[in-house]
C-alpha cells in the first residue's frame, strides 16, 4: 500500500511537470491545439449551463432589449441615459482592472501600479497646479485641463482630491475583492467533494496544516498567523487581512473555502476591507506622496546625486513641465512637446504586460486540457 501510494504521487509529479512544459515557447503547436480544444469544451459547458438556466437567460435578454430600446428612443430621458452610460462604463473599466489586479496579469504585478496609482497621482498634481478639481468634462477623465474659473492659491484641500477619485478607487477595490473569489470557491469545492485539486497554493496550504506544529521559518509562521486569524476571528479576521496590503490574502481565501466559511461572511468582509478601508489608505498615501511640495523636493534630491544627478533630474523636470503645459492647454508654448521617455517606457511596459497576460491564459488553458487527458487515462486504467 505504501509502495502504491509513493508510485501514485511520483506519477502525479511527473504528469504535473509534463503539463508545465506545455507552453508556447517550448511546444507552440501542441499548446495552440490544446488551447483551441479547451476553448471548445468550455464553450460547450457554458452553453449547457445557460440552457439549464434558460429562464434567467430569457429574463436577462428581455431586460437588455428594454434597455436598448430606452437607449435609442429619443426623448428628455436621453440626458440621464447618457449620464448612466458614462458612469457604467467608467465603473466597469475600474472593476475589470481590479479583477485583473487580483490575478496579477500573469506575473503578480498589480494594476494599481499601472493604472489607478498613476491616475490618482495625475489628478493630485493637476489639483495643486489648477487649485481646483472641477476639471471640465469632457475631456476629463481622458485628459485633464484646468478650469477657466479663477481660484486662489492654496485653496485645494486633501479631502477634495480624495472625493474626486473616490468612485474609481472604490470600484477598483471592489474588483480586487471579486478577484479573490476563485481561490475561495476552489478550496470550498475541494473540501465538499473530497477531491484533490491540482493547485500549488492549495497543496501548499494542506502541507502547512499537516506541519503546523513544526513550522520554524518566518514565511510559514506568517501564513499560519493569517490562517489562524481568519479561522478563529471570522468576519473581523478576514476584514483585518483585507484592510492592509497583504500578499498572503490568497491564503485567507483558501482558508475560508477549506473551513466552509459562509460566502457572504467572506465576500462581505473582503469587499469592505479592500474597497473601503485599504483603498482609502492607498489613495491617501499616493495623494500625499504626489503633493506639490513633496514632488518638488524629490526632484531636487535627484539632482543632488553626485555625477549622474543632473542627467537624471532633467527628464523628470521636462515631464513635470510638459504636464503643467497640458493642464493649462497651452500647446503652442515655447516648451518642446516631444514625447517624454518616462511615458514612452510606461506605455511599452503596459503593452508587454498585456501580451504576457494573454500568453499566460493560452498556456493555462492548454495545460488544463492536458490535465483532462491525463485524468481520462487514469479513469481508463482503473476500469481495466
């Protein structure tokens, strides 16, 4: 029995290694073939699920038809329709980025650093330069331009900036809370069914539970602390873990799923922690960091670096000056409007991250199909 179990674990390890080798840069044809087959299987499964819930689908389609008719029929209601359309797509954009942040774009890099953080920083810089947050809409939020109204120097307050970016920040936080649900559902389904999901984080969690008494290193003790806090304190433990920047929060989702914590207890605490408490902490940090006097001090400190300081300081000064010109809509000014290398690098970084994310999805789906084949082989061997 011991020999059979060791052989089985060894075989599972080999199968896992074999699946991990199915990536585009090693086996491009096999990976693409498996990806398309897995896509077809998923489409078939989703179609069957929709057919079983056809009453909900019909209700949704009827509601969509009513909304479409309301959208295209002329009348005094159109101004409200346009307003709701604008707000809906704006909120959906930030919720989507929040969900992508939870999955890390395939690399663990959060969209806060790529999108929300720079957006809050640009609004903060503009608010101090314009002494106002009443940017004309449009072009805000696509482009920030100072309003024509006269304002007194230093009239902008920290609370005004917080209020200006509250909607997008809270929507992004809500998206990150939604993105934490897959680990919860995976662990919950595994506990209820008794199956062993092929997920590295879940296997690491089970090993941690087995060796809880002998854990010595800091990482293991930190994970155990998160697990104990969530398990014993419940709602407020989850809220505490979600309210601070916590790279171990995936473990909280797995813990809640494994110990069958009710869905609304987990999701409610996560939503409040991420979309309200943590989001205001992060937002406040960015606003204070990019306030006018601190930015000027940082640029001057860069210039004080021996030898390379002035050369590093120049692109930052050019970028800030270009931003001031854009804010006052003086594109015909004498300052050159050439593309700054900082914005160029940021754009290329975003493109690379999105491309890598798409590649990771293709690889993941191809490996999922390979797992289906291996499980089918196991089943056939058991029936023999």
